């Protein structure tokens, strides 16, 4: 089962990522580490970031923040990713 994780892309941060995260940290008042996660997700091509640490439905240049623990009311099935 662990071998299935090999298919997932891995983003290794570079200096440009650190600079961008620092700018994102200041501009959006995020922690540096949250900003670095946002940068890495965007650079790896993600459309959504599953986290409970950032504001639900917030967007960072097209990257949508989704809380995976949010209880969706009956009848509300849209993820905003369509």
C-alpha cells in the first residue's frame, strides 16, 4: 500500500519558493509554513488544498482551500471545483 504514494508528485522547495512564501506571508498575513504549503501546492499543479488551518473557500491564485472535516449540509454537494 505504501508504494501507491510513489505516484504522487513531490515538490521540493527552491529559493524562489521561499521568497514567494515570504511575500505571501506578508501580503495575506499567513504563517510562513502555511504560505510555503500554498506555494508548493500551486507549483505542483494542485487545484485544491485540503486543510483545516486556513479559511474555507479562500483562494490563492486559483488554488481553493477546502476543509476536509467540514460537514456539508444535505443538498449542498458542490465543491467549487467544477
